[in-house]
C-alpha cells in the first residue's frame, strides 16, 4: 500500500536534510584546503596536492554516500547519522594533525601583490641536450643537487631560496646551503619563514671572509652528488636542473654554466625576451669579458653561476685558499678545469635569471663593503700563466706573492701549461687577435702625430707616447679586404662597362646613382658604404707590407694589452669600448685599406680636422691617410708559437 501523502512529504524532507548533513563535510573540507595550505599552487604540481588531500577526501565522500543510500534501503537510524558525523570529524582532524607535523617551520609569508608564484618544478617537455656531451642512453640520470648560496647583507636571500625550493623537485634537491658571510643582522632571521621541505641549512662566518671563502665553506659542507654555486639574487627557471645534471653525469671533471638571463625584480622571474649569456674569455691581465658564438664550450665562467660534481670539487680543492674579497675565483676555477683534465660546458635549456648591479636602480645596489681583499687577478697570473706571467700588467706581477699551496695542488693534479689553454681556444686567441700578429702605431701621413687613447676616446698625440695597437676581432663572412677599394682596371677594358644589376655603368663607383646598395650587384658589391668590384684579379693586397702584413683577416683595431677596441665612429673620432672578439659588432668594424684610409662600416673614414689637431669622422673621399710604423711581433705571440711546436699541439684539434 502506498504511504499517505503527508508521510511521503516528511520522508522526502528528511532525505533532503540528510543529503545536506552528509555532504556538508566534504564541501567544507574543499573550501578549507586553500586556507590551511596557503603556499600550495592551485594546480598542485609542486607540493603533491592529490597525494596529500586525496585519501581524506575519498573517506569523506564514501561516508557521505553511505549516509544517503542506507535510508533509501530502510537500513539506517538517527544514530547512524551521529556515527557518520563523528567519522567525518575524525577524518578532518587526522588531516590537520598530519599537516601540522609535516611542517616543522612556519609557513612562508603571503607574497606581495606583484610577487610571482613559482609553480613548475617539472614540465612535460624534456630539455634538448647535445648528445655528444651526454652519458649513454642506457644510463639513467641519478644523483642530487646541493645548491650553495654565498650571501652578504643580501635583501633578496629569501626570494632566492624559495625560487630554488619551488622549482627543484624533492628527489633532486639535496639541500639549499646559505653561507652567511657575517651579514648584519644575521640572515637566519630573514629566512625563518622557509618551509622545511626546502631543506635549508644556514652556515655563518663570524667575520666577512669574501665570496670565494663563502663558496668554499658551502662547497665543503655539501653532501649532494652535484654542487651548484649561485648568487644570492637569482631565480631559476623551470627545468633549470635537468640539462645541468645530464651534463655533469656524463663527465666527472666538468663545470656546467646555465644560460644567464636578466631578472625582473617585480616578478622575480626571467625577463620576457631578455638577453641570454654564458661565455667569457680572458686576456693576459686576467680581465674577463663576454662573447657569444655557436660552440657550447666555455673558456672562462663569469663566476656567480656554475655547477660541478662533488667528486671534482673535492679532488680539485675548490678555490685558491689565498684569495680574499671578490673576483678572480672564476678564472682560477676555469683554468683549473681546462688545464687539469676537465672542461666547461653551457646548458642551453637551463636558465637562471640574475640581478645585475645597475647604478640607476637602487634596488640592485650592493649593501656591503669588503674589508679584506687580495689582488686575486695577480694570484691567478702567478699560479697559472707560467711562461706568460710577465705579460700580466706589462711585467708588474708582484714576485712576493705566496701561491705555493695552490701551485702544489696544480702539480698534484698534473695540470698542463697555460699554452694548452691558449691553443684549445685559438679561435679566440689567434683568429680573434688576442695574440697579435704584429703590434704597431698608426701615424697620420706626413706628420709626427699618432692615434692614442685618452680616457673613453682616441686623440692625436706625439708618436713616441702614442698607444700601441694591433688588428684584432674575427672577420665575419664577406668582410672586405684592404684591396677591395682599389680601382680595378682589369675587371673590364676601358671601352666596356660594368654590370650593376639592371643597368650598366663605366665603373662600380658610378653604379649606385644615389640608390645605394640596391643598385650595386653582379660585377660589383656593396661594402662599407661603397660600391666596389666584386671580383679581384691578380694577387691580393691583404699582405701588403706597407699596410697590415697579416696572414688572416681581422675586422677591428684593438689596444695592445687591453680588452678595448675602436668602437662607434663619432664626429670627433672613434670611442673606446670593450672588444667584440667575434667581429659581429658593426660599430667595431674598421679596415685599413691599401691607400692608408681607415674605413668604418658606416661608410665614413677616420680622419682629422682641417688643422690636423684632433681626430674627426670624414667622408672617405678626401679623408687623410694613415701608415703603420714601428711594427713588431710581440713576445707572447713568439712564446705561443714556440710552445705549439714544443708540445706538438695539433691544428686539427677543437679550437672553440
């Protein structure tokens, strides 16, 4: 018999109330999760959301479904509702207790409105690594990474620690070691909010000992398979560790440098479309400068961002123990790798954004003053330069420097002479002109005045005190030759015309007709703002003894014993700037032609003012000429050539 209408209504209302009671617990639990776990990203990719909240959520849902279905079968009483609520409360209580016990440190403070949230410890795509540098396919990547952060009065230490923590999986991150080099106040106070899963260790010096000693402290304390040294104001990108570990796993004696990006201080992440860099080289003053080419091998690291194996760190001894302050440790570590059986590679898919010191942005300025400093570049020269050490600062190397401990380590590792390093990177040192073929002065024809550096510009000076120069920087493809600007009567008989493209002209110089490069083709080519013959007959004038006497093309003019070159041609002459050794910077492209004109890529020439008292940019037609004087082969080039023969260094070995 059907139930009366009133009883059916009462039963329906009871079922609805039971639905509300049974489902309210899972609903409250879901709403409670974001408040209880403020550091958990919404997609759960970094802190294991499903693994953490999945079991209690399943338990609550199961008891709720049971509470709804049993009354429909007539198998439940009001006491079951009480039992069900107690079970749900117990499940939630267990969850909260578990969360409290797994968080030994306080939660990180809420991020400011503009603070970037780090999420991606892993990504679906794998980094692309050159296979010749990797371990065999049947070996899996293994080992953990210790991140070492040397810090002194760093306002961004917390952000740097959290960025490595949030973007390094737990199974990869061995520890984050912050070495506090006597900051005031101690950095440990600023790092109290770092969660326990970050595996943070803070080591503190009682007095400031400098960057390399702080790194040494952290490296010696590291327990991971690999050790990454990074500045205290950086932010790694997702996957930053993958290619780095792949490369280190393939070779024990190796340093790996990430692609160094620009850091956006507002998002604490890599700037979109920002520059990427990784490679440096040094001159004989141990000064380093950046460059870029296609090779993944790096002559010298910039210093602050590099990883290695713990085994090589221990075997190599880390840094020169006599260094204090900042600088030079990057060159010491690099030469230790290259000359003692190792190498240095960049990891193209590993990005770490770095905060550069910019005078115009007070947020980037340093907040420390180093009290104890040593001449670290001099120590590098004394330890590593060998027969080239008298080139350091033109022979002004302090002979009293005590580098005996470092030299003993060098001998124990059976390291090679410095000439091996120069030969390994002869593309830079020979083809790039750091080892000059000849050194000379440039004299204004018909005068006793030569080109000389004066501050950030060049000027005229008596030749006896003028700057020593040499041709340098690699010549890019299709770079003109000195003889390209000669009149070539043999290209066509005087009765014929040259083909400029869609028209002809009596000579290449007459092809453009105010149309520039567009009307300079076929028999002619456009170089340095001029239309010149494309095909030369007879011997090249490149080796003309009155001009450059070089056996290879160069694209610029460099100051001897310096990393500075002729740069942009201003109305008052060339300015001084750091050399682009690859030759790709058009501002630094200069050519001394067979007529003695110093031609610039802009189409103008280096000349002088009407009274010949100062340098000036001038149209090449009518510009004054220059001549090479007092030319000689420098000692460093002679020593290098002798070392190549002595050690039988081969030209078919890698050169970049």
